[in-house]
């Protein structure tokens, strides 16, 4: 048995894979060492993952692909995982963008992109990442992500840039006040999760040209500020994974067409591709 994990800031998708490639899937909250300590990650694994493993805690290998998993903090995640799980062989903790590349491109060259709560991208040569534009997080970057879309939405909302009907519909749907929004963004943990949770409002109101333009411009910004920096990007197929990419794929295609990109695969989750890759 091997254990695979794809973790964003909002959720972690796990797969227990047997020798035949059959997988059992498990969902827990997101694990991100940028926002969580080793102790908090260990507690999350104990409380959320272990009860769903039904006593299966010994694995031949573990591959954890996570948002925020950079060389300086991957040991934190590895220690938290192996404190509760016994792994006989490989323990790999690495960035979610390598997981996306392996899932989307397999062993072929391409550009792999994540559009979920956050965003990221890379140029992949079929084995490893050869170029990566730093996503910079939702304050400085993360263009095209759920957090970025949510941030733009509430910014326009609170600055009275939305039509009155849309403003009223937003407050009716989410039961939030302007003070609630400020509290959630500036004073509570995981403001990126909160902002991303508001982005479905955009998907539900794409008949409004202002909303549609906001989303399309965010995807064009992602392409221009990230994808178009890669060597030979016009000759590469550009693949996408993540909930935002999947649910806004029509607008994403429009943005790609306007910037001359060729889009390949668009998947909601990288897990199916990762199961194939590791099987």
C-alpha cells in the first residue's frame, strides 16, 4: 500500500493505493506549513486522517504534495506525518505544483498550473520542474485563484463598485456585514480560505458583464504574469487543475484564446493523474 496526498490551503485529498492501482479516497482539511506549526499538523492528522484509515497506518511509501511545502519547511510536514504513520520506504514531501505537473503532464514536457484556493504554475520537462514563477500568495499574487477572486469581489463590493442588486444579493446569500468581512480578513486565521469561499458568488452571476470581466481579467493576469514568463511558452501545452480552473473553464478558455495559449487538460483535482503516475 502507498499513501498519496494532494493538499491545498482548504482541503487535503488522500488516496490509499494498492498494488493494482485501486484507491480509497479520503478528505480532510488543508495542511499548509506556512500557516500551521508541526504540532498543529500532527493534531490534524491524528484527529482527521487516522480515524478514516480504519487502522491502516503502515505503508510502503508516502508521497505528500502540498501548498506551502518548500525546502525549508518540508521537514516539518514529514515529521508530523511519520509521527503517526509508519512508512517502510520513501517519504516524499514536496510542493503541490510538482504534484500537478506529474498529474497533468505525466512524463511529457508542458506547463502545469493550479487554480484553486491559491494559484501556482511551472514549466516541467517530463521529470522535474525547470522554471517556476513564485505565486507570492494572495496578498501579492495568486492571480486567478479563489482567494484572489474573492478579494477582488469584496473589494469592489465594499468600495461600491457593484450594481446595487448584486450587492444586496451578496449580503443576502452570505449573511455577512462589512464589519464581518474586515474581521475575517484581517483578524482571523486563514483569510485566504475565507476569501476563496466567496468566489462561487462570481460563478453564479456570470450573466453580469462586470462580474464576468472581473473573472476573465483575473485569469488573463494569471497568464500574463505567470505562464507567459516561461521559456517557449507558446510551443507548450498548458494544463490546469483545481476547483477554480474546472468550474470557470469556459472563461479560462476565453482568456487563453485572447493571449494565444493552447490549453490541454483541465481537471478538478490532480489525484487521478497522481494515482496513474505512482501506479
